[in-house]
């Protein structure tokens, strides 16, 4: 599939996906959502991809849905929004389930679906100048792109409700203080820091990372004993894998392990 709304680059064991509509704040339209879904599916089905870095081109990460585009589809906006969310939600679901960790570098402000997308990664690093807003209710809309799932788990129900109902703008520092993102760095250092983090994950124990993601995804719906059953199954599978064997031996021998990703 030819891509014009995103840029996909391969660097060793990692892929870098860049939202590429800088003239309209990387706003989400049907084509971008489809291309993003396609790119994430490629990552999820390619075992040689061991980490993914997602960012935006230009001064903003993502301003959310492309309102000009949606208004141009007034007679079919219901169908268009269902189509867009099907692709976007499918991509976010694949990100959550695939072994490869997803690092998100929030290079600039993120609003609405852009904020939702930003917090769907496994590790979220933000430029200090970035601003955040849920924005949906100011446009008469309700949240999408996983924010009603992730945000209350990250910041608590009370704070998530306040941010969604007021649609107020808040800083990267506040986003960090409330636990919504992992790190805030100087703007000029963002991509170097994010690349370094992604490269480090790409050389790690990919299967073990996948197990961590799966276990945490299950933890809010399982009781204690059920969750521990899953833990037992996954640690035994990882312990018997080539990476598990190498990791335990390297730890015992006090050396750096060489993981192969399987």
C-alpha cells in the first residue's frame, strides 16, 4: 500500500512511523487512519521488528480529527467516522497486543484523537513545549481512540472525567505529574532520547516484553488467582525460550545478554 500521510522507515530492528500531514497539524482523516493501520499490522506480523517509534512531522504531534475533512463529508459523516475509528482502533489494538514495544515521541501539541493516540503507546516521551487537550466536547464530540480506556487507568477516574468534560489545555509537565506520560525532555533532545529508548528496547527480550504487555492488559479484568495462573504460564514459556535461557545465563555470569527476539 502506497503511503503519503505517514512515513515508515526501517532502522535495524526498529521501525519509525511518522504522521505526515504537517500542514494540517497531522490531523486524522480516512487515508491517514488506513495507512496507519496498515503500517502497524506490518509491524505486528513481522518478527524482525522488535520495537516501534511513533512521532509526528512538523510542530505538532497530532491535532486530532480533521474537522475540515469531516465537515466536507456532512451527509456521510456517521459512516466516515465509523470507518476512520475502525482503522484507528484496529491499529491501537494491534499495538497493545504485539510483542514489540511502542515508544511515542510527542514532538508537539496533541489534541483530541492526537492525545488519545499519544497515550496508547507503551512508553510516552514528550517535548517540554507540548500542550495537551482532550478537545472532543468543545466540538460536540465524545472521545475515541482508546482514551476512555487508558486515561482513567493512568490518571484515575476523577481526573480523567475532569479533563474530558472541560477539554482544558494543560502542559507536558502537568501530563507527567498526573502520570499520563513517562518523561518530559527538552524539545531539541526529544528525538535522540526517543530513538535511544527505542533502540534499547529493540535489542531486548522481545517475547518477554510481549508477555509484560499481555499480563498488564489482563490485570484489570482478572482476579488474583487467575492473573497468577497467566503469570505462571508466561514465565515458564519465557524461561524455556532461547532469550530466557540466554538472559538467565548472562545474569548469572554477570555479562550483558545477547537477545535474538524469540
